[in-house]
């Protein structure tokens, strides 16, 4: 994110003295991972990035929680005020203030965005009643393998809510999560953090960038972590490095090359089971299963090449090529059910391997022009993609009777034999995407704007079952429209209405769900209707509200009259209201948060558990959050956050409920010098007992008890 320093002769950053510089170098050598950069030389700005302000008061650097523009929602640099869609953005400054380390932690202060457990091995956001493991993007390119993502190299995280297929293609039914990374931009960056604290957290990040003249630059972001968690006998180890290089070819062309190597290794933790309709009352630290045999590991290697070329003023071409290689493994021993007396629990186990190689290329042509009194920003684009996936799963088998263990001692070291069952996956799949899209952002007058667009995808999947030689194919032609109207009675106020549609092909989030019964069926369909308003209360503070209705149809169910056939029925609906607030109330007081009211139900009985009238899983009726940072003077500041989530059901059968909870977080900031800051973060200040998420009725994650971390941050 490009940041401008609003400077005055008395407000400039001083060059660091030799002592802080020596300390900074020492930290970098001890823990190669540091974040939060300050950019200088604003004249070298990257036109592909939107511009947000950094405010300098005295010698204080004030991070910013608000952004003004986004590329993610439209593929053009558009003010959030003019986007007819609910969008919540968490900046790297908020991430740093809250000592956030993982992507799923950024969802806390996004109104209407929740998180499911994901079987303890993956990020699983829940947006508008739809949980997804595949609707993830990096700089607008699909990143859809199941793993836990870090935030060390991120400029921001964007939650684009509601079906977003016109921009992102298949899926995106409840919304998408788009990570915007830090890349070389020709400017100097010097920043880093070191964190130590509860559960033996040891983590460091590094952000180093160097500009070369006016036309080139290098940047590297890195992270290393070796920690434990509050759960018994669990660990978390990860590292990542993300170098990038930018250079200009003449005055009209810019090239950015980037590579990321990321490794995440941790205990697979599927939480606790339930009893009598509630999560089992036990010590939050108690591990159910065998932590020694529960492990998930992900390796990601990704290369990006971006070329921006300006043909003339108002006509620009952008090409983004991304190649990514994923290797994911997980094995888990987990609780499957508690007996009727509540004294013993049955364990189950399996392991799974997934490899995927993604190759995507997006070419976007943006033309800004006038037609009489109308102003147009026209986007025309092509996306080509190829994804090759291999899946292999094995079931864990116990010696007779050994997998039933007492509730009083469920953390066990059992011998388990892993081999394939009759239904375990062993398949090879190839998915191909060919898409074209066209969008026009029309400004009729200063008061009226519209956005209309359509995308056509040919999405083909070939899946081979290696166990029996069966092959399945689906070939879908998907037409994804979007239309929105924006009315601005004042320059800083907008009202909008929008309609969008998305599709989920039968191959599913992870491209492995094809079978003989569904391969020929039409994709699931999602239609979103939304109205909303956005208000820039002042230039650094924005409030938003959105009211929506999302309908899911073409859900496949077994024909009650003929069990060999499938029927397509209307499946569910979600409706809700989302309110958001982000930015500065004053120069010293920043806020981020919101409130959501949501309701969702099954509309047609689909199985013995998904019954008409049941509430959707993981969907709280009420949820709210608010984070505050207040700087008392140039030296000291404090943060206070409140997170509330209403009761949710662990599963669509509505048999187990996770109680509502309220959690309080806090932080203290001490600026030791213009280039060095010390901070203390306390999570769950009141030590509230709660349950954070679930995957099923017997996989429920306890919330962390009170935890604290000390962070040392530098920038110069």
C-alpha cells in the first residue's frame, strides 16, 4: 500500500541514530521476519496501488485503519464510496496493532464474516451463511488449496461480500477473501517486529525494501515462528520468504516479479466433542485424540509476474501470470462421539495428501473515456487457468476397543494402522478455466453512477478414480452478471442497489466432488440482492450499511420416488444487515468494527440432517466487534477491543449449539523513539470461557484463555 507522509519542517522523520540502527540490524539477524514498513520518496508511487495517508504528529507515526480505494472489487482503482457492494478491509496497520499472525484472525472485526474450524487444518471463513475453503485469492488470483495462511507479507485483507463471480469467476458464492501483498515499488522500506509471550510464542517478521534510482526496486518480506498453543501437547512452526523486484521498461511499462516460499507445520486440533446439545464441559487445554499422530503441513511455492503498460492517458493494459505449487498433508486423530453416560468418547482417524499445481493468467484492458456527458471506465479481460490436483486419503484403524477412551483422560498415545477404506479417495483431476469478462463503470453525473458487467466461463473438470479406473467429466458454461446503481446526493455520501449471481460447479471447492450421480447436473446457483449506503463522515472515517438477501438454488437431493436419481431444488436463503465503521474519529483515536444481524434457513429438506426450516450452521443471529486505539501523547497509546458473537449451531441438524460470548482484548503502545516501539497485547482480558468455532457436532474449538504477547517493532 503506497503511503504518503504529510510532512512539515518540524514533522519529518529523523535519520535513526547508530544505536537504533545497530539494534534493528541485530533483530533482523536474530529473527528473519519483520513487518510494518514506512515508505519514503512518495514521488515514486506505484500507479497500480491506491494511495492512503500516513499521518505524522510530532515524531509519532500513526497507522491507518481505513482505506479509500480498492482494485479488488472492480479490477480498477475505484473509491470504496463508489463500489455498490459491501466491502470490509483490514489493513496491515490494524494487523500490527492487534499482533495478528494468521489470516483467520483478521475476520474478527469484519462485520458478517465468521470462521468455521476447518477440521483443524485450514482457513474456513463463513460469509452470508456460506462456508468455503476455496474462495481465497492473492492479488486477485485464485489461491484455493486448504491450508492456514499467514499475514507477514500483506498490505491488506479484503472481504468482498456476496457473489463476486463477475470479477473472480466460479465460486465466491457468499463472498471472497482477497489478500493484497506487499511488492517492490521502487521505495525504501525498513521495518520489523519481534514477538514473545504466552504459549511460548516466538515470532519475527522483516520488511526490507530498496529503491534503485527512479525506475527499479527490490523488496523482501519474511517470517519465522516457533510457538505452542494453549492446547496440551500442540505446536506451531512456520516460515515464509517473499522477495519481489520491480523495474520500468521505458516510461510506459512497469514489471513486477515476485516469488513466495511458505511452510506451515502444526498440530491438527479438532477440539472437543459435545454432550446433551452443548460442547463438552472440560478444561480448554484438554486435547481429544493423539496429538503425536495429529499433524498438518503445507508447502507453497508461488511465482508472480505482473506487467502494467500505459498505451496513452486513459488506456492501460495489465497482465498477471501466477504459477503456484501446493503440497498439503494432514493426519488427525479426533473425537467422533460421546457415549450416553458422558463418561467415554470414541475416537476416529484419517490422513490425506493433496498436491495441486495452479497456472493462471489474467489480462485486463482498462479504458477511461467520455461519450457526450457520460464518463466510462471500461474493463475488458481474459482469464486462462489450469489446475492439476492429486488426492489420496487413508482411514485410521485401531485395535479392537482401544479407540473408546475415558472423558477424564482423552489425550492418548494409541497405535493406529492407516490404510485405504472402500471409499477413500485416490484421484487425479485436471480443471481448465477459459473466461472473458466485460464491465463498464458509467458516471452519468456527479450524483449518479452505474456499474454493469458480465463474465462468461467455460469451466471443465476431468477426474479419474485411480482405484477403479472410472473417469468423470463436467463441462459448464457459466454466465455471471453483475449490476449496480449508485446515487450520491452529497460528495461524501452514496446509496446503492446491486444484483449479482455466482455458480459453484459440481466439482466443488476442492475440485474433487464429481461422481456418477452429479457429473451431469447443472452447477449450484447463488443470487444476491443488496442495498446499502456509505458515508465518509470526514476524510479519514467511513461508515457503511448493507441490507442483503442471498438465495441458493440447484441443490442436488435424492429423488424420494427413485433413489437412483437426483433432483435440483432451492436449498437455502440468508438475509441480513451489516454495519461497519473504520478510520479516525480524531487524529489520536482510531476505530474498526461493526455489527451484523443475519438469518438463514434450509428451504427444502435435503437429507436426514438438512431439514426444511433448520437454521444454517455457523451463522449467529447477532454479532458485533469494535477495536479502538487511542494515543494519549507522542509516547503512549492504548488499544481496547470487544468481540461479541451470538449463539450458533455447530451443524445444520441444529442439535448442538455453541453459546454466545463476549471477549475483551487490550493493548498498550510505548514509542521509545521515532524508529522503535514496544507494545503489549492481551487477548481475552477477562479470561472468558467460550467456544470459538466448530466443524461438526463433535469437533468444537475452545476459545483461548487469557494470553499476552510483547512486541518490539522498528521502522526507519
